[in-house]
């Protein structure tokens, strides 16, 4: 990629660059959709909120001189800032982005002591007079319990009003990593010590719809001193626990 800059939509050289105005405060990610030797076009992964975003079929112009690091070619995932020069949107400070493709998540059966104890408590909590029974159920069959019995079973058989010992919660729940490669997402909610991420690519997992399709993130999984805010991009590995899906080994971008 060593030729001069091509004009938007023409492929001809431009004698003098137009005035640029940056329109995004944070980096945007997209895929290189077309390359013409000295310029090309990027398809953003998420829509850019700008009046000129619909120009050039929603694509973002890329000039060779705005590429800061080696790009593999068409189809590459890119990270960049967006500017406008009056003729549509363009990309600057462009470099490869780590965006994991849609992937099948590793799933293992839940065999924790906590899960086994909860099921055992439910079965014991059925008692007499219920219409359900576990007798004759084939191995691996799904058992259906009334809500009242479920509640009773989970409470256990403790007597009196003694103070119960609280188990782990939040970031201290037992975890199981379910992604082999890092993912990327955007922080959509931050409460100071924890928040929620929306992944930039679809996730295939049985718990993907829990918590509104969002992924839990805790300050304990961020580098020490890292600042977090809504709209920030984060690279992370995916894990699951009893509450749903979460992000660990997080790196703010």
C-alpha cells in the first residue's frame, strides 16, 4: 500500500486534502470491505451517529496514509477514529482490531456441589400430596416441579431463626471459562465497581439471553488503575457462572 491517496468514489489523486473534523471521541471498529490500491472502504460493525453516515452506502473511506499498522487485506477487522471532511465519513489512525469471529463456545455439564445440592433440596421439598413423582423417571429425564416445592427445596431444612451463612456472590461465584479466543464488546452500563458489556459479535451459548443479552464485568477483572466508562471498548475472555455470562482478563481499548 504505497500509492497516493485516491479521491472518494473516483480513484483519482487529490491535489490538496480537505479540512478534517473528528466526529468520534472513541475508537470505532469495522471490516475492510474494499481496497483499490491506495484507498478503500470500511463497513463499520456498529452504525456511526452522524448526519453523513448514510453517504457512500454507509461505508467509511480509508486512505493509505491513515493506516498506522500493517493490515492483512480485505476482510480485516480494523480499529479507527472517524472524521468528516464534508464529503462523507473517513477513518484515521487505523490499525488492526482484535475482534473474535462468531465461534462455538465450549460447554460442559454443570456438576458443581452447589448445583447438586440445590436439586437434592428440591426433590426432598416435594413431600406428600404433590402430583409429581420421580419414580420411574428415565435417566437424564427432565423433572418438572411446582413453584412452591421448588422454593421449599431451595430453602432447605434449617430450623429456627439463626443467621444463615452467606455463600459466594457476584465476582466470587465459581467460574468456568467458555471461550478459547478473546472477544470484544462495548461497555453499556457502569456502576463504579461493576457493569455490563454488549458483545460486538453474536455469542453461541445457552445463557446468552440472560441479563438481557449483556455480559457482566467487575472491576476485579480489570487491570489495576484502569478507568471504565460507558462507550468504552473492552477485550475480554468469556466465562459462565450461576448468574450467567461474564468477562474476565479484561483489557480496555
